């Protein structure tokens, strides 16, 4: 007899808490039966859906509608479709409830002459001889758009070496026949400049030396100007604002103390003046007193607070570089402000994507708002889109879309090494009955794209999509079983607009350091999903992991059309940790025959007591025939009394079933490891190889 067959518990079948237990062999199943526990395999769900498919066979879970926007790196609910969000996008627009599509095709040029140090401060649209003209305020220069090339932004005014434009506004004096002018502030040490036509430029007189302007209708149109530190002066547009002799006292209003300067003047949608300082936000009451609107809110000391503000719907959006983007909603006129709250991406607490940081500027449009965000860690900027457009299920005609105030992004490719500093909605250069969004950068370059005339850009024939590949990255998915590994098999794509010239591809990775594996054919290239009705491709080899990252890549060959995807379905199987279930029959009869053919000398009552004690205990320690020591819960126990007719003694047959308490976390197979080569193994950790 081989030595290996005499290891414990030989010649008995089990050792239960130190007591040797004989077993009765079953002619069909043997001495002891062990099987893998699958507690959900026989459960029939009451609701039939993807998430209720059998967990240990191939099942499907989907990412589809994304109304809650971006910035969420991890799947939360068991069904990712219920999360309704994604990690981030690289030039994909997921703001339409029923589809994802490419972002806009943004044209970007650098003007021939540019102040690359100070960048684009603002855009201003001026009507000259009944024609709208667009100007870019760029540090030393005012640039005027004449075309869509670098040469199409010539210098309209050179303010001179050492002079930097600080602010601007478009203004018409309240006098019959008065010309509309572009008025440019040059700071508190230099007179401002103005022009009616972009050609003739004139300086103001007697001290119109300000950092910023604001126009408000308060008992007649008035021009406000910041004259230094905490001071503000006012001029009625019934007078000549180009001569400071027509203005109020230079310090008509004093905003807080002079240790913190006024940085910008803004206004709400209800015509209330907002004065932004380096550390706080103020307004001026109707009695002329300055009011700190939010004393408990410290904006943080920064000389750029308030730059890039914009209006959208009923809210003033005010970038502050330390508190984040604030939304200020008015309830009345001067001095009556309802609320201020954080509305930027800063409120997305779990956003670890590259699309994070500080919103520096933005602009509203007919359907959505847009903003420029800058990641200071990578010195990279992106264009965001604000708002998800949904339809009301209670409206059968679907006559109205609803607006959800969430962020989507990025709808552009990244802009490395620059900040987005200005945005402007303008009809200049746009197709008939359309508008453009102009984008200014910190290096003086300028970009633009045509705004859609419909809530869904796909419905606008003048809208142009990005031509290069674009990607949307899903939240890392546990697919409903957080603690268990899965075999990710493949993916299906469904969308209303897919074809040979506009298609999608799908790729997976097990973590952010692993290479992406595409579905369909070569895993480095993948196969295109081109069928509107939906199609499926599998990976060349399933990916094995607890979490999986997925991305959808959108490709098109023309700017007029984008692939549109409504859902990504991930096909996978749950591979739970191996938990053994052991069953057999203990022989507690007198002189039970052991595995070596000898009769047992153990008293039957001792065997019965050991099994009964194990059944009553939370856990017990067993030694199996393979000499594996395991901790089990004996959850099925019964006995059949069996009298010994020869000696008149009582015995028992004890059927039992026990479940292993501790999962076997290393449960890979040689068959799996034989499917990879040495170069692949060299990139894996030892724990990964064990799991494989």
C-alpha cells in the first residue's frame, strides 16, 4: 500500500473536531462527495431583466442613458444602467437622453499677431453700419474677426508696449443718433479707449481709468466702473461717459475695505449689480450701501475671481478659483439675491478623471451652457457641456424637453498647456439663422464651432462633428458582484445611427495600467459595430477580473454625421470564489468497517456525539480524506437508528451535508495558465498568476 494512502484520516473517512469518523461508501457517488456551492443557480427571479439572469452563466448588463453626467469612476448600483452616469469622455456628447455621439468639430487658429502672454480676456460683438463685427480683447491688442484663418484676426488696435486691456463693454449713449461703441478699460493708471467702427480709436479724458465696466438699467442706463481697490464710480448714459468730468465721485461706492481689490463687475438676470472682490461677493443696495451677499462664503483671495462669468436661464454663473463655480439666482432687483450655491464640477466629489479642476469661463446658449475647465495638475483644458435634455414620459406628444442641471464632458479633445479663458455666443461667421460659440485661450489662440439649432445636435444640418476618433469611458464596473471575479466575454452595441462610415468599437481593460483589449478579431484593433439593430463581438480571450473598465470609440469619415450609440451591453459570467459543499453518511454502528477492511473500535455513541456536536456548533474543524483541514458549517444533519441484530447493540447511520466556511481565494487552473505566453506572464503579479 502506498505511503500516501496512510495519511490522515486513514483508515477513517473523516476527523471531526478530533474524533475519527467512519463513512459508508455509496456505490454510485463514493465515500465523500464535494461540490462547488452556487446558492443562486436555482433561484427563479420574479422580474425578468438583464440583471436577473443566472449569475453563473453568461449574463448581460448594460450602460445606456447617461442623464446624470460624468465624473463618477465606480459603478454604484448592482445594475450600471440605474446609475445613469459615466466616468468621462474625450470629445463625446452624452447630454442627449437616448444617445451618445461625437462632440463638435472645433476649429482653432492662432492670429498672426497675438499677445501670447495675456491671452484672450473677452469677446465683444459690435454692430457697425448694420453689420455685426466680433472683437477679441487680447492683452496689448484688440483683434477684429474678418475671416476663419490666422490672418482673419488682424490687429484693430495696438494699445502699446506695457499696456494691457483690463475689461470691456459695448455701449450706446442714451442720446438720439448716438453711435454704438466698443469701450476698453486699460486699468486704473491709463485712460480707456473706445471705437465706433474698429478703425478709429480715441482715448477717454479726465480720468476714465478703470479696471472693468458694467452696464445696468437702474432708473435709466448707467455705466459703472471700478476706479481702484474697493472704489466704484457711475456715469449716466444721458451724459458723455468718455469724459470723467461727467461721472460721479471716483469713490461714490466703497465696497468693503481696500485691502482686497474688486476684480470684476457682473450682473444677474434680474439686473442686480454683482461686485466680485478677491475674497468676497457684494452688491449695492438701493440706498447706495454696499452689502456683502454671503458673509459665510469666503471666495478665497484670488485676483481672477469672477473672470469669465456668464448668464444662463435665470442664473449668474460666477467662477471663483478657490470656492469653485457659484450659481447666483436672484429673486428681485438691486440687493435682493435669493441664493448662491456651488454648481461646478467641484461638487462631484468622486471625480478622479482627467476632466477635473477649475471652471474659468462659460457661455449660455439656447439649449445648454458651455464652460472651459482647466486641470492644474496636468495644465490641460477641456470644453464641458451643461445640462441633459430629457423628454417627459407624461407627455405622449413629447412636445417639451426637460433640463437636468448636470455636467457632461469633455465634449472636446484636450487642449494641453493652455487655459480656456473666454467664451462668446455670436452670429458672426455662423451659417444663416445660426450662432457660433467662440472660445478664447490663454496663449491668444481662438476656436469656434457652430451651435446646434435643435436640442439634439443630430437634428441640425449646420452642426459639424469632430472628425477624429472620440471615446467615452464607462465607470469601472463590478457588474453586480463586487467581491467576485468575472469572465468578461464580449460586448454588444445598439444605436440609431451606425454604418460603414460611422461606427463604434468597444474595448476593455482590467485596470488603468493594463492595455485595452478590443472586441472582435485582433484585440489591438477590434471590429466595428456598424448595425443599427445592434451587433455583438467577443474578445479573443475573456478578461478575468473583479472590476472591468470599458470604453466606446466613435469613428466617422465626415463631419456631417456621427455614430450614435444608445447602449453598451457587457456579456460576462460571474466566477465566484470556490466554496466546497461536502456530503456523505457517517457510520456510527458497532464495528463499522473502515477503509482498510478492519472493524472500527470506536463506540457508536462517540461517533454520533461528534457529529451532533458539530451540527450544533457554529463551525467545526474537519480533516478530509485528502488531508485538507477545513472549517465547515454542518448545516444538514439527521440520523437513522440501526440496531445491531447480532449483539443487540444500537447504532446509527448519519447522513450529513457541510459547507466550507472560508472561500478558497486561489482557484486558478493550469488550463487557464497554458493559454498565455511568457511575455504576458512577465507583466503579471504573482497573485494574478495564482488567480489565473
